[in-house]
């Protein structure tokens, strides 16, 4: 009977002590809430909806990788900023001096505020790119795939910078 209680006690301690860790490596400290303010598109090239889609992607990633609750104001952790770059440029050339590949690059300036631990605040730029065939237009499925890949990478970089200590 003592053996049963010993195993139960050890398992309880193990489960409780592991409660501050997560599989993503997130360290939310004592924070319970977060807010993601709307990321305005200040890039020279304006793609309709990219600002809304990026804001939602960042909210979704944080919700999926932490137990924090999303709030509209007075969050313990606050993310804000703007999209500063949305450019398409030729990457590789063919023998006819034509572009064989184009690259979409998106850059986002982020301001992160941790109201419980202000020493963790930062302002930093994050960017990523997506290469696509020059014979394709950046519309429809190509654009959607590009945005998804770029947003996933940028949002994960923001998450890592703000909530992991790797």
C-alpha cells in the first residue's frame, strides 16, 4: 500500500513541477493574457488584407503555443508594430536576361511589451521571403502559399524572441 502512495506522490510532484514548462519552450512567467494590436501596413507596395492576415496569424500562433488568453486591451504581454516591407524582386536570370524566379519579401517591425517584466521589452524587425517562378503571378494560390509560409516563419521568430530563452 505504501508503494502505491509513493508512486502517486512522485507522479503528482512530477506533473506539478513540469507545469511551468511547455513543449514549445515558452516562458510566459506570471502572464495570463496577451494582446496583439493591429499591424498597420506601411510598406510602399500595399497588398490588401495582408495587415489583417498577419495580425490574425500572430494571434493564432501565440494562442496555439501557450495557455495565454487573448484580450483586446490591458494584456500582460502586448505585441504591436507595422508591416514595413512588401516587395517583389527578380532573383535568378535566364540566358535571355529574363527573371527565372521572383522573391516576395515581407518585413515587420515589432514592439513587444511585457507589463510584468519590463526588462524583456524589445523593438525589432523580422523578415522572411518566398521564391516563386517568374512565369507565375503573385495572386490566388501562389500569394496564399507565400503569405502562409512567410507569416509562419515571422510569427515563430517573434514568438521565439519574446517567449523563449533559448
